[in-house]
């Protein structure tokens, strides 16, 4: 067998060193993360990413929805403001923000809006970090 044909030089070396020598390093031992301290009795625990605020972010909106149409969909929950994000040419980017009078109003709206179908799309709703 021709050693060059097999990808080896005449001295028994492959492209990455001696042929036939493989080194295996043992996998590092997994160290479990420390468990978080338990919350005090009666405490409400929130993930920092979806803690209740007076603002909601609405995702998965149809690109054809207008700010006026969205305001009509949200009217039962009485938002203080609704802002549909748009591209430079004015078309929807598929998400919007709605702000309410207080956290409890936004919480009720989130419960009512989550999963709502607009033009066949199920809306994903999350609290935003800050209100307007």
C-alpha cells in the first residue's frame, strides 16, 4: 500500500501528527450549581424577565395588523397607550407595546390577551421592564 495514498508521509505522520496515536482526556467532573436559598414563607417569586409591570410586549403579531386595529383588540382592557413597532417603510415588525394605568390592569390584560388569535396568529404576551 502506498503510504502517500493513505494520507501519510513516508515517515508515518498524518496531517495532524503521528498516525495511530490518539490521546483521550478525561471529561472534567461536573460541579452542580449551588441551590438557591428558599424564598421566605408567603413570598411571591418572580423571574427577573417577566416580573409584573404596567407595560406589556405583544409578540407574534401578523405583519398586516395596524396600530388602530391593535388598539381596538385591546380596548376591553383600557390601555393608556399602544405602540406598534414599524420598519422605515411603515410596515409592522410583528410586535408592539401596550401600557396600562397600573400593574393590576396590565396583569388582567396579559391574562386576557395571551394566546388571543389575531388574523390566525396566537399572540405571545410578556411584561416589559419599564412603563411609559
